[in-house]
């Protein structure tokens, strides 16, 4: 009896102990499950954060690429606008030049039409003049024969003797003061503008050397002490300077208007001594700038007339020529 009771108590204790162990195991399993759930949620959250960070980085890269593409397109657009503006300016110049040529041509046609319209009137006037001339000749033939023969030649009737009435040959002597040649071209040719004796700006005959023929060139004798040979002169846009390379060696324009000097003569001139270069810029609003270089020389035709020498710059305008030194036309 007692032994059975002892076994029962011992079995009960064993059951309780097993129950306690089962409860502890269940609690531990529950805690472990909760910890596993919490760890999985954290990993999911971190994965989402990593994905969001990746997307943000991808958006930043895309935005940077779009900004660079926009900047490139904007630069191209600016270049296109500048090209269009330059084309418009050039078109306006061409239009002005063509308009001037058209007006000159229309004026010539109008003059010819007026001449044709007055053709009959001119013929009538010529007929009347011819009739009067014939009448005058007839009247001269009816003059009595003079008592004296030809008494020599004189330069005017004032030189004829007072008591020597008769027929005389009258010789007209050329008077330089009556010529229509400008005073600045009365002498020459000169080897350069500095050797011109007149102290007046104008067109002179310049002969670079004995082998070359004289050319008409404008000499500026007032600015910066004078003696400047004008290479290029532009002031009203009447002359087109957008030409082929072959036009510049031969020169074009007029020394009395807009012009470009013959490059071969300029090469011959600058290759035989030291010359300076002066660039004067005057705007329509009256503003004035200049650039002066204390040495200047260009190359020959075989070298394509490069800017061989360009001295020290001074002046108020931008130094726009130094970067062209050594380059051909």
C-alpha cells in the first residue's frame, strides 16, 4: 500500500515536472517565433529602404543626364540663333547692295528713255544748228579778201600788233590750273604716302618700285601725323566685300569710294622697309576707336599673303589681329 502511494507521488512529481518542462519549452518556442517574425520584418524594411535608395539614385542620374542634354541643346540653339542673325545681317547687306545697283540701273534706263523721247527734238535742234552753221560759212565766204596774208601765230588776239589787222593762227596753250585733276594728283608718282609733298589727304599716284606701274591710292595725311596709305575703306556698304580669294590680290573698288588695295602692291611696299598699321573704327553714333601696331608686313602671293609681321599693339579698340599673325588671307 505504502509502496504504491510512494510510486504514485513520484509519478505525479514526474508528471508535474514534465508539464513544467513542456510549458517552458512552449514559452521558449513562442519567444523564438516572435523573434523570428521581428527579424523578418526588419529585413523586409531594410530591403525596401535599399530599393528606395536605388530608385532615388537612378532618378538623380536620369535628372543629371537630362540636364546635360538640355544644356547641350541650349548651346546648339544659341549657335543656331547667332548663325540666323548673321545670315539676316548678310542678307540685309546684299539687299542694300542689290537695291543700290537696281536703282542705278533704273536711273540709266530712265535716262536712255528720256534721250529716246527727246530724239526727235534733238534731231530738229541739230538740223537748225546745221542750217545756222551753213549760213555762217556762206557769210564768211562772202567776206572780202584781207589785204594781208597770214601774219604768223600768236597765243591770243591781244598779242597781235595793233596796226597789223589780218588773219592770224591762234594757238591755245594747256594751262595746268584749268585741268580738272585734283591738286593731290598734280605731282607724282610717289614711292609711298610719306614721300608725298602735299599735306592734304586725297588720291595720289603711288609707284612702289621702278618695275611696277603706278596705281591710284588714297593717302591719309591728317590722322596720326599723316603718311598713311589706305588699304581698306568702308563707310556706307555700297561695295560688296564678300568675295572670292582671287579678288583680293587684284584689289577692287575705287580709291574715291569704298575700296580694297591690291595685295601685290602692299606686299612690295611692306617688304622693302618698316611700316606701321593703323585701324580706325568710327560708328554711326560718332564713337571712335583705333588700334595701332608699330610693325606690319605681309607675305608674297606664293605664300598666300600671310600676315608675317605684326608689332606691338596700342589703342582703344580690341586687339583683333594678333591671333591672325602668320595666317594666310
